């Protein structure tokens, strides 16, 4: 059953139970409610997920989708979460392999060394031939193409390379996978392909 169909009050209670454990809240689980341990403010809903925000020393998102999740807002808005979500779906559909993964005996996936070299070249192309840092590098098995999040060493902003258009990405406090997915979501929203 999709959590999307649950009432807002029911989602708040479920998320507060999840957050009680996930954030190691002091107290008793029986105390959890729609308003405790956190005041969850509804930001928006899509057909796939519902997003709330709350504060615990910093602003967080609490997300109810097929599963429950919590993440720092890291400067993102609900609209940014929608972009991130669409980008993540697009990436997942292409059967990605990251640089930390070795697949022995799988001839359809280049070696980690070959993938790193291709991603370094892709990053240099995306950033006008300069030396880059690979924040996240993927080989998309279904398309046999590369996709990466790159930045100049020491810089907070990054770019997504491997799409028909280079996409600039900020949000330096967000995880690299969120930043990469957001960049793909921006590209998809631009109607440049899919």
C-alpha cells in the first residue's frame, strides 16, 4: 500500500514514530503522536510522495513515499525535492554502476580504472578542460554512457556532465547523490530529453 494515500495526520504519526527511532529521541515510543516528537509542517504532495519539514537544530525534510526517509534540507525547497525525485527515478532506470563497485566477470561493465578515466575526461570537458574532482561517477549500463557530478577542487558548486547540456548544481551541504539527481531533474524539466 502506498503511503501517499494515507491522511496527513496518519503520515505525521508514522513519520514521528520513524523519527523517534531514526533520530534517537529521548522518551517513550507510546508518546509519539501527530505533533511529537516533532512538529511536522506539510510542504507538499505529489503522486509519489509527501514532504514535511521540521527543525532539530537545523531544518530537515521528512518524506513519506514507498518508505519513510529523513534528510537535511541543505538549502533545498519542496520544488527541489520534486526535481531530485524525478532525477533519481531517471538514473535508477538506467541501471547505474558507481566507481566504488567492481563487477567481476561482467564484460558489459568497463573496469573501475576505465570508468574513472572516462569520467575524468567527461568532467574535464564539462569544466572547460580543467582538472576536476569527481564527486559522483556513474556508468549507465542500459545506455552504455557515463554520468557524473564534478567540481573544481575546493569549490562548493558542481556541474553534472554526461547529459546533452551541462547543469550547474549548488547545495554543497546536500549529499552528492541528491545533488546529481537534482541536476538530472533540472535537465528533465527543461524538456531536453528523457
